[in-house]
C-alpha cells in the first residue's frame, strides 16, 4: 500500500503537510497547525550525530505527545550508520524520517550536510538504504523491543508514566522514508550513464537512486543550492521529473513528487499542479491567521 495515500482525506484532493522550519515547527506550533486541519507535520531539521550522542540534544530538539501524529522527523546526516541509529531511536515516536538534502546554509555545506550531499548521490542512496533496512515500511510490534518501554515495565512502579509513554509510541502502522532535495548542478560522481552535469538529468537520476533504495516520496525544492527564495523556482524541472514516472521500488507505482518553490497561496498550488503534474506543492499563505503558515500540498 502507498504510505503517502494514507494521509489523503476524501473531502479534499491533496494532503496538507507542514514544512520543516528551523525553530518554528516544534511541538506547540505543530499542535496549532493540527487545529487548522493540517494532515501531516514535520519537525525542524535535527542533526542526527548530535541526537544519538547527547541526551541534552534529544530533550531540546525533539518533544512530542499523543496528539502529535502523524509526524515526520527531518534529519540532517552524512553518515549512513548515524542516520540509521537516529531513525531507530526516533521510530517509536514518529511516522517517518525525512533526509535533508536541501539546506543551503554555509555551515551545513561546510559540514557535508544538506545540499552538500547533492554532490554525492551514492552516499545519499546509502543513507536512505540504511534507514529503510532498519525500520520496515509497515511496523508490527517494533515497540516490543524498545529499551525504554522495557525499563518502565520492569520497574512497574509508575503506571501513570507507563500509560503516558504508551500513548506517544507507535508500535504498528506505516513508517515512511523520504528525502527533500534541491536541483543538483554538479556531481563528484556522475549518476546514470555518461558524465552529464545537466541539472534535469542529475535530478532525475538522483531520484531514481532514491526510489531503488526504498523512499516513499521525494520533495524537490525547485531551486539550485546557490539560489535563494527571491530567485524564481524552476517548475520545469519538477515537470520533467514527474513526467519520468519513476517507480516505487516496493509498489511499482509512481513515486509522489512534492513541489517546493514559488507557491504562496492556494491558487498557486492548483496552478503548480496543473503546470507540472506534481503530486504536491509547498505553500506559504494566509491560511489560518495573519502570519504565514507553510504547507506541502499533495494530490
């Protein structure tokens, strides 16, 4: 079954997904978004290496509650092992992990994170593959082996704590692996045949690699790592990617493609879908209040 379709409501033709925003999409803001009919939300980007090594980082960067679902955690990592460990640690408390391959900030690029990964498509594929091999697409009783739950059951001293813990964990249901990318302009190792550095070809071949490794959907920020929000998004690249009809490794259906860029209101979202055929769009618009609330929308 297509995990992405699980979040689609019958009364609206797209899935409303909030974007990962640094410092913004923490628990209180996510709960606010859910009150305004958002279907799926993201955490801010979390550094996988800090998360697995520091209890302080875990407590600061990630909090959730029983009403905070479905939830996607976005991780930044350049190491398959670290990414897999962080995925395993987070899996009981979320519904999927998203790999950030789009952050253009200098600190991220200098650390080999975010859009720096676009130059290393093989590494990106290995990172995704490591996570997909760690947690199955459909969980049965993953929480049965969770150490934290075992500790609570062994102590048997605090039923309230146990009940609270059980209420925020997910032992069954879908678990997605996705990636958010930008348009590659170069590659240390060419993907696909030949040595072309054509941005469209590099984008298509990267998504093909990700599909083979088991991603459930891909978000394309339709700008290069060098471009900023004032630069026009290249919707034509999204259209080319959608037209390629890259298949899901497990299902054989088309990988959902989410468009990110130059969608500022709902009318823009419909226009983007009509223009590109994308399965979803990134929208910043006056949706619920005077401040902008960002979403991914997917058909």
